[in-house]
C-alpha cells in the first residue's frame, strides 16, 4: 500500500530536528508501532513485516501467508485461488506476502500504535537531554533562579532545571526569582521523569572552575591549581603553581589591580580568597598556606604526617584564625595536621630550644624569621573549632602538647 505520507514525513523530519532525535530511531519506532497495531488488530504479528522508504516516507505492511487448500487461520493462511489471483504461479505450500491496508486497523490498534510512537519520542528526547547535560557534569554553568520548593531552589539551565538543595547552598546567600547565578553541576542522573541535575554553590570545584574561566593561564594549563580548601561563604585557600618560570602563578590569578580575583569574589558574593604559591617542600607550602600570618619555623614529619609551626606571639591569633579557620583551611590545603605555637609557647614547652641549637650549629641555615626541616610528605586532618579557638589560653595549648 502506498500511503500519502508527504505531510506526515515532513512533520516527522521537523520533529527529529527539533528534538535532536535520529530519523533512524523514529523510523524504527514507526515500524514497531505498525507491528503492534497488526498484533492488536489480528491477535498476532509473528508473520507481519513493515517496509518504509526512508527517502519518501512511503510505507507498506505485509502479512506472510501460507498457501493451503482449506483456510483454517486467515491471518497466517491463504487459499490457492486467492494466491493465484495475486500470481498465477503460486502452488500449495508457497508463502505469499499479502499487503495489509493500515487504514483498516481498528481504533484500539491505531491508538496503541500512536501511543507507542509518542512514548518512544519522549524516551529519546530524555535520552538526548541526558547525554547533553551529562557532558556538562563537573562543570560550571550559569542558570536563572525559577522557583522554590521548601528550602530547595530550582535553577533554569536552559532546556532543563537544576536542583540546588539546601545543603548545597551557601549560608547567608539569598536568592529571588530571575536571579542569575553560576552553579557547579555535581551529578546528572536519570529518573522516571527525565534527567535530574544536582547543582552546588558550596563545592570547592566551583571556585576552581571559576578561576579556569577568569584566568587564561589556568585555562591554558600554564598555571595549575594544585590544591584547594574551602569553607563556602567565608573563605577559600588555593595553592597555585606555574609551569613557566616567567609566569608568576599568584600574580596571574590575582590579576592587575586584583581584577581577576575580584571578579570571582563578586560571583561568590564576597567570599574571601587566599591565593598562595604551591611548593614541593611541605614546610614552605605550610608557611605559604598559613598566610597572611608570618611564620618563624616549620618542622614537617613525614612519618607522623604532621607539622609543628612556630609563629611570633603577636601572630598567633592570625595564624589560627577566627574559630580556627585559617589553620583548618591550611591543614586541608597542605594535607598536614598542623600544630601551631607562639614563640613563647614553644620556649615553655622546650621545643624552641631545639630550634636554637640547630641555628647555632649552622649559621648559614639560620634565619631569624624561618627555619625548615625538609621531611617530605604530608597527610590531611581537619581542625575542629574547639582546637583552634583564638581565645584559647596559652597554658592550655602547652598542656595539650
């Protein structure tokens, strides 16, 4: 049967382009839907076949029937006389392809076929969207706040919405509909209702990706972000390294007059960012990580995966930070458990005498501001607020040691 399908085929082609669905998939879906219609109309479809011309959209439905003297099953059998009307050479036992007029299918069969096509198109559309957004997983995208469900936020990402849960929101950040925000896509997964996109404003990778967008040297791989630690909404520390000795990694990230880092700070709504230089020597790295505090001495222990740090008395609170934040972020950044003492505390504990002996043994190695024992590797341990309370008593800190 040649069907007048020009309009239908044009509409199908437009649909494929609009939904970004393969025409081969749609053709296969139509074939399956016609077979389902056959089964619903005749009770079986094992002997049914469909042929579609991919150029014109013209389709034919056939039933393969066996030529018999007496027809017992009209769906699978055809009489000799009927077969010879089609081709006079047919004999009993031959298989004849008989074209079926699809317009003769019952209403139920036609509805089932239509539902099959609709469902397949919906599935393919979801699949295409999933693949498109899966490629954006672990990247930063710009979205528009659309609606709220409890304390959770839905963000329009273009063709789909991202889900920003309360736990992935920065405390102190407030949004209203139509606000444009940048979010980090944590995960894209499938569900019965289509792709589900989980986004975050607290993830450390959000800061890293923002630097990749803003700093061309980071984007091109000249400057590497070796490590990052973040307390969202408050402060972030990043350690950077340059693969080009002529490029200052910290300066590149800060930008002229701070333009680059300020753009990121504005996007993070005022979150402070400390940019320090990465060093393979953990002692130097720890000193850098404790910035803006000044450091007198650092001793790193590779076996214990810890470090002892001495700072000037007046720098102790700055080194530890409010509620231990500076020390905690430095520990995460370097991977070291860091024990910080003031010069007075170190002397009272007897530790500072050891440093002084080392200074006397080697005048060239002695530096009144810095001392390093290069022990190598590092581990990570977070600092609790209780451990680094800037109001902690000096004697209490000594007793802990």
